[in-house]
């Protein structure tokens, strides 16, 4: 169970993997359109219900992923606001050089 949880967390925290996964899923569903039409699966209630459930799940998953990104961006903005980079640069210049602060 721990292995499954660690795998899940590493997958969700890797944006490159998630982008590739979602790209391949898009390709898969585009390929499935003509296959569904050729085999007359669109007249099957079970097939259409499965597609509807998948669209519901993937829509919520996309919204959740976008919300995670937004939360990470907000926390990064708050961190930058609390610790401005300009102040760090000035302190580093004062520390590493002989520049004295103006009075």
C-alpha cells in the first residue's frame, strides 16, 4: 500500500509526466472516435454511459489539477512577498563586496 501511495504522489507531483499522460489520453480518445463510429458503438447505451462517466471524471480531474497549480502559485507569490528577492540581492551584495549602504 505504501508503494502505491508513493507512486501516486510521485506521479501527481511530476508535471512532465502528467502532460505526457494527458497528451496520450487525448490521442487515444481521438483515435476512438472513428472506431466507435465504425463498430456502431455510439448506439450502445452502456458505451455512451461509460463515455459520459469518463468525461465527468476527466473534467473533475482537470479542474483539480488546475486548482493544485493555482494553490502552488499562490503560495509561491506569498513566499516571494514575505521574502523579496531584491532584499536578498542587496544583502548578498553588502555581504560579498565592500559596498556600504547609503545613509
